[in-house]
C-alpha cells in the first residue's frame, strides 16, 4: 500500500480498510456470473472489468469464505466471537483474525494436501472500524488492540465434501502480533543501535507489525516482512528539528506519525527511545508447526520497508532471498547465505537450518541500460561503505541498508514489491507498483528499468541470473509488462500479447507449481474509478502464462479493496486469496466506507472486513484452466 494513501487514511479516519471475520470462520459458497468473452478450449472465461461491490470469478469457478477479521483463530478454550459493533476487547483481538489480510502461505499437513496450515499477515489497521467510537479519543487500550490486530495468524484448515473449513480448535492455532516477544538475531543483534532502556542487551523486542508480503524457506518456515513500520513511531513535532539523515530517510521523524501510539506507549516516542525503530523493518522467521516457538528477526537480510522475502536455492545449495523495499525510489535486494541448506522440512531440518539467515551477504541491484545488471555487495569496508561514509561496522550497514545502497549505486526503482521465481526456468519477476513522483523537480527521471515519468500504472520486470544460478552476481533483465490502460494516448503500456487483459498497479505476485503467474493489483481507494484509472474498474487478480503471453482477468474484488496474498495448494485444485480493506473510500474527504462486504448489502449496513477466500473449479480441475 502506498505511503501517502495509508497516511491519509490513518490520519483522517477516512476508510482504510478491511477486515473482519465470520464468527465461526464459516465457509460459504457464492458465485458471481461473468459476461466475459469465452477463451480458447482449456482456458477459463475471463471476467470483465467491474465496479460492483462483489467478488466476481469465472462461471467455471466458485468461492468460499474463510477467516474474516475477528474470526477466532482457534486457540483451545479461547475463541471469542466477532462483535459486529467492534466491541471486542484488546485481549480478545489477540485471539482473533487481525485486520487487513495480506501475504499468505499454505503448509500441507498430509500427503494429499487436504489438511494444512494457512499462515497469513495482517498488515495494518483501520482505526475507524477497529473501535466502537472510531478515533475520537486515543487511550492505552486502543493502542493494545491496534497492535493485536496486526501481525500474523496461523490457522488450521481442512478440505471436506462441503468445501474448506477452519479447524476449531487446533493445536497449531496461533496469533503473532505487535506485542509478541521476539528474538533479534544476526550481525546487528546486541549492537549499540539495537539497544534500548527496556532491552539493554539489544537482543529482544516486543512484536511485529506492518506485515505485508512474505516468503517461505526451503526448510518449511514462514517469513513475514515488516513494511511500513515507520508510521507508528512519533513524538512531539518540535523534536523533528533534531532528526538525523537516517531517520529522515526511513521516515521515523517525530510529528510524522499516522497514529498516536507514542502518547500511551512510550517505546514509540522517538524523542525518548530513538533506537526502538531500528528493531523494526526486518524479515521475521516463524515456525508455523510449533506454536511455542519464538519468532526471530533476521538482521542479516537488511532493514527497509520490507516487501517480499522470496527464497530459492543456488546451484551449490545455498539459500537466496530476494526482497523489495516498497517506497518510491528504493531498491531491490538479494541475500545469499554463507552455508548450504540441509534438505528437508521436518523439525530436525528446521533446527539444522535455523542459522542460515544470520550468515551471508546482502546485495543491492543495479539495472544497466543495456539490459544487463549487477548485484552489488553491501559489505563494510567495500565499495566505499566505511567509517568515512558513516558506517562504523556491518551492523550499521544492515540497519541503514538504504543508505548503503545509495553509496554503491543501486538503481532507484518504482516501488518494488512482490517477487516470484518461476519454478521451472528460475526467472525472477518483480512488481513495480507505480511512482507518481518520478520526473518531479529534484527527483530522479526515467531510466531503462523505470522508463515512464511519471509512472501511474507500474509494471512487472524480470531478470535471469547468469548461468541459471541464483547466487550469480550478474543478470540479464527486461520488462515483462508495462501496465496500464492501452487506450490512453501516450500511456506507454506494453503487454506480452495483444490479447492480454489490462491492469494497473500490480502488487501481489505468485507462481504456482505449474508455472502460472498470478498477478494482483493495488490501485488506491482514492484512485479507483478516477482518471487515469477510470477504465480499469476495481482491483483484480489475473492469471498469466509467461510461455505464451496469455494474461486473463480471473477475479475482481469489492469496492475499495486490494487483492493480495495468493497461494495454490500442492494439487493445484484450490487457490487461497485475500480481500484486503474492502470499503476504502474513493473520496479523499469522505470518512465513510463505500462497502459493507462481506456481511452487508449496502455501505453502512455492516463493518467491511478483510477475509480469505478459497476458490475452486466447479468440476474439481486445476485452477487457472
């Protein structure tokens, strides 16, 4: 989600989004017929662009509801039902689905994939929806509830003859949130910039929040990414005069906060605890199979507005993690572990591999105009990263990875978000959502990798590592798609085929095991239905086949929502997807939500709630066909 949009929503109380859950996580099946053009035999029917306040899927498909905001997570003996008036307490919210579902993965619990764990992020909060009296007055209980509504859910699901159901209770059920105790590991752990009055050792922290995209390790753990953490830290405006260049670069400046946490929880007060934000903006590793395990923040992967932690394995067995930094003019990163992966996903393998993300090398990408690129090491003592440039040691390089990227000359991108690796070719795809400021006075102009200024529609860029080895330091790159409305003169759109369905502002990205690429969009609620996005309707999910250039619209969402968090089961018969922040207003001055999905028929009749959908072909076939 763009910084400016979230800033507006949280400051003004205008809609922000999402969520909710059905009290019992009930799975209810619905179908919205499509009038789209029938595609060739073997393909699904593309759905048309829509501005309906509904989920629309092809007529060959049906969807079921799972785990909306407020649904019980499934912790035995502690399963509070959702209160439609937002009357749930902070303690109850810590046992329920959080708000704004985002990145997600399915971990199978049996050989057939009919039982599994759905692990999903909860990105941020809509304080207007979360509290019975909205944002009229802040207090410590509201801060606690807000922190409990972010983070991660681990729920158990199973396939039944009637469809997918949440298992209640489940021994795996768990909520990880903004007050969960966590361990800090890697090169930055225990160093001066990580120490606080509450944690003088600099090795422990409470919570994770602003959880957007994710990743999955080869050994079967979940990686959640802390994206827009900066907006939760604040302080008196007069303290902004003393902000450091690093604080300004990361947005942790007193007076710039979105919510008033700092008034009721002092660790968020930058004027009193300037090191606390250094403990956020990381990739956090969670063992979904052990609800008693302590999540770990992996500092070797660098601190940024973390978006994606997509894992693959190099030819020599080392793990490689691709990451984006979702802000205008920020970078794409790659981490390569020092040691190889021990094969397996059982408890022994998870234990044997738990050090891999603490030891290795972080790189930033440079995209050259000739279609070639380089991975530039972010290592203290190399390429000008040293004490003279403001870095005392490697810990400071990682804590201020953005500043290190500046020194070595990484390419400033148009909001790099989700990253996906083709399961057969190894090609890497990244969404560049948009950048309305490219080319503005004093800002970078167009370049080969970011060829439009301004860039309203975003696109998808891809690269091929030299030698087909993910650990390579060089690659070849091109544009897979320059998104947008092709009917607009001068829009500069380019799709891989003339028949591709149009889209704008790509965000979520996922390859299934068959090589189909699932693309999800995130036009802001204030932009949908307005120029230059008027012809693109509500946000959508598309299915692409890179081998043929086919891109077809598979789903359109309710008013104001973002489509995000996609995963396909191992048998490719079910696709799980998240509907985030339905009801986000199109009017910058209107605090009313323009949807009551999924519980109400008309806006205002119910609180809109984020939710997870399970989508299947009616004939039980492979999704995407």
